[in-house]
C-alpha cells in the first residue's frame, strides 16, 4: 500500500531554517504530483507548496520566497526547505500525493513544526 513518511519537524526559533522530507513507497512516485499542506490549531488545512510530476513548483503567497519544494524521483522523496521561519508557520505539516497538488489521493501522518518567537 501507499506510504508517505514525513521527517524533519521540530522546534525552531523564528528566523531559522528547517527542512522537511517525505519518503514515498508503494506508488509510481515520478508520475504523481507531490505537495505539502499544513494545519494549525483551529484552522483549516491549507496548501503550502506543490510540485508537479514535471517539477513545476507552486507556493502559497504566505511562504513565497521563504520556502522551496523539490523532489528526487530516484529517492522517491520530496523536500520542503523552510527559511526565515515565523511563529505563524507553526502547524502540523502533511505530505500529500496525487494527480495534482490540489487533487490528493494519499496523505502522510504529519510532522509537527513549532516556531518560537
């Protein structure tokens, strides 16, 4: 079955960087779009960044210029490099896969990112 396993979350001070990784298995990774979503307490889950099967990225306005999404098809892994982190970035971050970054078939379990001020 499909598994998406996130890693790299944690507690970090504002202004610092963090890199999330998501290792996929049980799917044709190179044919799927991959995405990172996040959900903060009391808020809806939102798209943070997505990357198409061809490598085209898309970012939420709130992270544009600070976050970078990338994928390694050979390793079946997608990354989210987060820089200049803000307390508002605090959330559970979920890896997702599907035909498009907003058409999700599979979700990871999530990894907590906490940014202290």
